[in-house]
């Protein structure tokens, strides 16, 4: 459906494998009519949730560099933007009801996950019946 335009918010992007999955699916199903906004803190993430090896990869920016590389592999018909910051700082500043799909896979601690869910409720557009058919 070329008339349908999707706005996707991905909270917690890491190296971008989910971003590529979204982009490839949207490119095939909706002719790339999509924008994906990725939010991740990358090197400023909550370190305690990761192993020493992952923490090192984050601090050295290896994971962020992998994301930038993977972003380039997506179809040019899917626009991918990103914000390098903690979701708790970014989500309250985004326009309400501006996303059709919100994928939350950021910090997995209760307080942070609850914050992402609470803020996302304000950002999601109300679903229209049969809107994707």
C-alpha cells in the first residue's frame, strides 16, 4: 500500500539488527513508505546491565559504529534517523501521537522500562480499524 506511511520508534537499538528487520519488512510490504527513529544511549547506556565485553564494546563506540554501518544497509526508501541519548531524556520531548509502531527494547531495568512504556503511551497514534489491511 503506497498510500500508507508508517512512523516507527525503536527504543534501544544497539547494533541495529531490529532496525534492519523493520526496514526490510517495510520495504517489501509497503514499498518503503516509512520513517524509523532509533533512540539508544550507546556508550552512555546503563553499564551494570552488560557483561564486561559488551560494556567495552559500548564505551569504545564499536556498537554505535556497527549501527551506523547497518543503517547504511537498509533500503534508501526507508528513512532511518537516530538520537544518541538516554530514552528518559528524549521521549518527553517528542511530539505526542506521532508514531504508528513503538518497539521498546531499551534498558531492561524496571524503573527505566516503566518510564519507556509510560512515555510511549503518549507517543503512539490511536489505531484505526483495519488501518494496515
